[in-house]
């Protein structure tokens, strides 16, 4: 691979940024990568583990001369960070972000950016339940999708160059329009997370009654919800607040369907249940065929014959 | 390990039974293991892959002289199978089952069993999203819990011997009372499955609108729901119909909590969301500390640094 950007600045050093760093280094995609995190503890950790070529004590210092600045902070503070760095951006630089919501981020960030700076929002559809500077790894984006969400007037060359970076880090890229992005993510990511959080919350209430049984016997399904529900609280608070309408719409549909299934259970309508469960099985096959998950029997977690 | 039962009969040859067979063989826990499945195709597959020492064409033949008979069929047909085999059981034999619901199974099976045959229901809390005779593997039960649910008057020696078998196959065992079992499983397994099925159903409806985006971008959370929702439709139909009350109660609590979170989103109550998401994170740590899942960042699925 060849260098895509001479100088990259990562603002925020959590799972997404640290995985970007390791992936850019693995693939030789960037010259120097600077990093900044608001917390001194995170900056110390980054220095200790060699995360970023240079860790800066201010965002302004980190973005100095950068060809690409990537905002890797919770969606709720993107606007503040953009306002702070805007006067210090190099003319011709590209600013991107990795927020899970695009409409609200564009609204918050775009007004701050000076003319001659290109804004190309993005959203890598990958993650783990871990967070913080130690959680990143170079392979996170391999074979996953990174959605590129150009804003009206986004420079074509700037868009293509950012896509080249993500492709270099192992990801597929697709271009989506912001509102459509936010609706798709409400289905594939935001609503599932809220539902998982809810189920774990219910079990947590009951745990006080049933002691540790909920935990001991979690391998029969519940366990998978707890993994999703262990994701970063600040990030997810901001996601729900900034993609409110699309998330609430999907949750409304979800509740409707859930009520229909509850009624089928109450009425003993086995055919309805069986048909429904057969249909949902097919979508799983689609995901495996698309290479977005493996067919390994992961509920068992440990070694298997297949 | 030494032999726990001279002759074991497995009725039904899906994921649970086939994993039991491989585990019993790995650990030398049984003399001869016979197997029976209603479908000729399943019996042929079992013979082809060497699943069971002897595959029989009838359940009656399989249970002949068996010291332990394990019913590994969907909960809804346990009663019929018990009625069929009952006159052919060896005096002193133990009958067990692996159903995910215990109250309804005990009600359906117990009346058919003759005096002098011991009934000791069980429920291994382990599984994968795969089903059928090819899906089993010896390690499925390693480190998982198998719940033993003695019925009133269950013979102590028969209970202890069945526990020894499950311990030999790598599982921990706990004894629970049937009604309590069904309530705990409604939380840890039944409600999570219905919720996952529902979320996947919603996405499947939307997929017709958004083409394959739901599948392509599934790695951001939705993917984990599809794995649960790919479980066997017949098995799960029967579980919901036979653990109706406990499942509906948990779903009622779930809906209450979901509505509270939806209201917090609508009203922009970030503190409520953040507190909730912080609390659910703790339960995940409990599961990892209890050894019921690994801390590996599984969302990434592929190699990681940790």
C-alpha cells in the first residue's frame, strides 16, 4: 500500500481511533499520525502503548498541518471540538468523523469549518463491546463496511481519497445520503442496542430476587445481549439523543411486532410463531453469505467440530 | 472417567443429543448408546457420521434394556414420545429429558411412566444457533450449567447418577424446582429469544424497502440478534407455548422498561440513559467473572490484540 495522507490527526483515542491507527500503520497508509484525547489518563496510556506517532496535549496542536483530521469523539461533543480546531486547520485539509449518526453531526460540525476545508463524514460499521485506547486492533475493519456520507458540495477528490484510506484499512465503502444513513443505522444498530440494554436492565432488576442465577445460566441466549449492552454509555446516550426520530420509529415498529407475537403466545397460535421464526432464520443466512459473520456456532464459544 | 450408565438411549438426534453422544464418548461415560430420530433422513445422517453406536428405526427398539433414556425432542411432543416408549422401559431405568421448559414437560411425561422407572428432568443451558444431527460437538457442555429438576419423589440415587453423567460431560449441575426453573429461563433464554426474533422480523420487513443494506451493515449490533433468531423454529414455538405465563410476564416487564427508555429519548433525558447504560455494563462483568463468556471482543469476530 502507499501513503494516502501525509499527516493524519485523530481527535479522541477510543476503540475506533486506536483501531484506525493500528490499521493505518499495518498498511502503511499514513505518514505521521498525531493523536489527542481530552483525558490526561488516556493520553498517558496512548504514549505508554505507542498509540500514535505523537500524542499531543491539545487538539489544536494535533491538527496542525494535518491533511486529514478525524473526529473520533462522542456524537454529542463533535460540534464543540470542530469549533475549537476550525481556525487551526490547514487550507485544503479534509475533516471527517466516525460518528454513528450523520444528520446531527453534519448539522453540528459543518457550520464551523472554514471555506477550503473539505468535510467528508464517515461511519465505520464495526466495533466491539470494549472501549478506550487499549481496545483497538488493526483487523477491526477487515471485511466490514465504512459508510461515506458526503455533504452537499463535498469535493469529489476529497471523498475518493477518504474512501481509499478506508479501503486500505480493509473496509468496503459505500456512499449514502445522511438521512438514509440514519434510518438504516436505526435498524441495524441503534434499535438493537437499545433493546439489548433494556433486556439486560430487566434481568438486572430480577437479579436482586434470583441472586446470581441470571448470570450463571446466561449461556442460553441472554449472554449475547449483555455483550451489546456493555458498549460505551456516553457514546450510546449521544447516539439515541441525536438519532431520536429514526430510532423511535423503529422501536415503534418493534413494539407492534412484539405485541403481535405476545398475542400469538397468549392465544396458543403455534403456526404464527413457527412461520415467523422460519422467516427470521433466512435473514441470518443472508448475513453469512454476505461475509458479515461466520457460520461457526458461536453460542458454544469454545472449540467446535465445524 | 468411568462408565456411568451401561446403556443410554437418545430419542431425537439434534444438537443437544448429538453433543451428548460426542461428550459421552470423549469421556467414556456410557457403554452402548442407541439413538432414534423420527425422520429417516436424520437416521441416515447419524449412521453416516457415526453418531450413536447403534441407530434404531423405532423409539421402542432404542429404549430396549436402556439404563438411561433421554428425550431430546421438541417440548411439544415429549408427552407422545413418553407414551410410546413407556411400556418398553426397563424396570429401574431413568428417564430424563433436555427440554427448555420443565413444568409443561413434567405434566406431559410423568403420567405415562410406570412405577419403578425414575423420572429426572434436566435442562442443559447451552446451545448454538445450529440444529440437526451434524451440529453437535463434544465441548458444548464444558463449563456450562445443566439444571436438574427432580420431581416429587425422584429417587436420590437416580438424581445423583444423572448429575454424575452431566458432570462427566463437562457441565456444572444445580438442582432447581420446576416452577422456579421456568421463571429463571424466561429471563435468561426465552424472552431474549423472542425479542431477537422480533427485531430480526422488523428488519426483514424493512429489507424489502432498503434492499440488502440491513444485511451488509449488520456488523454494528444487529448481527448478534440474527444469530439467536436463527435457532430451531419448532423447538422455540414449543418453548413459548409451554412456558407462556413466565415468558409473557418477563415480556411485560421488558415493554415497561422499553417505554421508559423511549420516553427518555423523546424527552432528551441524557442522564437517565447514561445511568441505565452504566448499570447494564456491570452485569456483563459478572458473566465474565462467572466464566460464562469470554472477554474477547467478539463483535470484531476476527483476531484481536487482547
